[in-house]
C-alpha cells in the first residue's frame, strides 16, 4: 500500500499535465476518425486538396466560407443563392439531410444523423480549414 501511495505521489506532476495532453490526443483521434469517415462518405466527390480534380467543390477551407463561392465551380442556383455561411451548425444540418436543408441542391442526398460521426467529420473539415471554427458564430 505504501508503495502504491509513493508511486502515486511521484506521478503527481505528470498527472497534473495529463488533461492538456489527453485533450490534444483526443483532438487528433477525432481528426483521424473524421478523415477516415470523410474518405468513406465524401471523398469520392470532394477533394480535400484544391489541387485535385473533384466532382463537387473542394472542401479545403470550407469552414467559415460563404456557400457557393469556390472559384470557377458550377454550383446549383439553390446553393449559389442561399446566402448562408458554412458554420459548424450549417455543416451539421447539411450532413444530416442536405436535400431538406437546401431544396434544389445538386448534391446527392446524404443522411448522416449520428452526432458523433458529424463531430468527427467536422473535426477533420476544421483541420483542413484555416479559420478557427470556435470564432465562427453558430446560427
Ligand atoms: C455523390 C457526390 C457527393 C458526395 C458523396 C458528397 N457531396 Fe458534397 N457536394 C456535391 C456536389 C455536386 C455539390 C455542389 C452542390 C450544389 O451546387 O448544389 C456539393 C456541395 C457540398 C458543400 C457546399 C460547398 C460550397 O462550396 O458551398 C458542402 C459543405 C458539402 N458538399 C459537404 C459534403 C460532405 C461533408 C460530404 C460527406 C458527408 C459530402 N458533401 C458528400 C457532391 C457530393
């Protein structure tokens, strides 16, 4: 018992630093999971790197971007005229049911209702966007 206590005391400074490290590890795990989900659900139509050819608009820097504004992409009228900004909340609604969120969009229906899956994909999209998502107002 004494040994356990001594070991626990010795570990204290490390334990004190653990939450920050664990937070970073968790964030990276979310991004990695999000990338795998993105590759499975979105990648065939959306390049993450704008240098690659893509059927849908590239999603690099999509977080915080005004909808329908990727240069030279031929958007539907619905998306171009929507006037929305891709906040995390708008991206969730889009993933959940893009066709209902924006009638007239030419993106085939996706229905990602699981909030955790949305969280992971969002973490990945944020990781490939320059803007700080926490600075974007949720509407
Ligand atoms: C079958 C092809 C396809 C799949 C799969 C797909 N998309 Fe799309 N996406 C499109 C097309 C096409 C558009 C352009 C829609 C329009 O102009 O109405 C689009 C548009 C978008 C936009 C708007 C971007 C902008 O510049 O305004 C976002 C955000 C988006 N998709 C996210 C996703 C995410 C996240 C996934 C995966 C969960 C996904 N898409 C899966 C084809 C696809």
